């Protein structure tokens, strides 16, 4: 049902998995930290997301996968450690956040590999026919939207938590040295 994966698709999937491994070490939250994963999924969307099929249950499939991605992203963002130190917001993916990210990205990669082989493709074609999913493109769109939603919700959650952490750090008075008269 879906064609075999290209080398570029393998690189995209692997790059998205590696993004979170970089964050297992604490790092400053920077524009680059935010833009890199957005650029990867943005590029993938520009390559594979030309139209959203709406016939049959195609749109419902896309929305279900996007909702799943959003839930994974929200959970991943909440499981990422966010703190304010030395005037900067610092983030670190916890092992749980990393495991969740690898699980979801790995699911998409595994699904793409499985569906591009004869037995997987046949099962997917039968499932699609039984559930009124009209085109193979509906699956591509659903997987892209899932990845996009996960990245956007994860980053959005981290940025919102970073903002809250920064505001809290600014309002908490710093201890003053005692003054002696």
C-alpha cells in the first residue's frame, strides 16, 4: 500500500529520534533547540503533505493520528525537566520522555517499514477497505500529522513551562546578605 522508504525518509525518522537523545544531557533552551525539530517536520510536511484526503474515513484517520501525536507531545513535554539556572532556562529529557519519544517515532518508522512489505501492505489494504479509508495517501497524511502534532505539542509544552519557570524565577526574591549596622 505504501511504497518502500527512501533514504531521505530514513534520515528524517532517525534525525527525529536523535533529537531527543541530544536532550538527555541538560542544555540551554535556545531558538535552535526549538527550530531544529520544527524544521525537520516542516520539511517532511512540505514533501509529503500536499493535500488532506477527506473521502470516506480518511479525515477521521488523519485526525485520530494527529490527536495521538498531540497526546504524545504533551506527555513528552510534561516529562521533560525544565528549570531556570544561571539566568537561563535549561531542559533535559528524562528517561521517560525519551522512551515515549522513541516509542512514538519508532511506531511510525515500524509502520512505514511494515506497510511497505507484501504481508503488511496486504493487511493494510484489507483494513483500509473494511474501514472506508480510500487512499494510501490517507496513511501518509495521518503519519505526518501525527509527527507534526507531537513535535509542536512537545515544544509548545516545553516553551510554556520555560516561560512559567522564567517568570517564577524573576518574582522570587534572591536572598540578601544580612546588613549589619
